[in-house]
C-alpha cells in the first residue's frame, strides 16, 4: 500500500496497547496487538519483543508467529524469521488453516 494512503497509528493508540499488555501480562492477544502496532510503525525490535511474549504465552498462536516472522524479517534477522515462519506453517497446517499456510509459504519464499 502506498504511503500516501497509509494512515499512521496514533501515539495514543500505541499507548493503549502498551497499557493493555501491562494490565494483562498473561493475555497473548494483548502482546499480539502491541506487536502489530509496533510492526505498523516499523519498530521491529519492539515488535519482536511483544510478539515473542504472545508466542511464549500461547505456543499455538499461528498469527502471532507470522507477525513475529515479519518483525524478524524487518529487523534483518532472516534465519530467525525462517525458523518461526516454518513453525507457524506447521502450526497452521495442524490447525487446518490451509490459507494461512499458503500465506506463510509466500513469506518463506521471499526470504533470502
């Protein structure tokens, strides 16, 4: 999507996600939401940290693994991205999410 049409996330919204993750430290969705917010801002290290927490809390959270792979890719950590995306693909297939597995395959094929 061209940047012209991209509406950046407000700092207030990011702060809401930070607060949600702090208030609900055991909720994978809170950390996932925070990680996605950081991804949108291209703050890959922060995104990875939040998404790692989401995956640690719910090791079967395929969407969080995919976003974590995106964070690692953005941070230039290709090997880590490949590892987590491969695990995400296996998880997606085990959960009968074929379309997510295909999306993950596209990401994997794009890694150098």
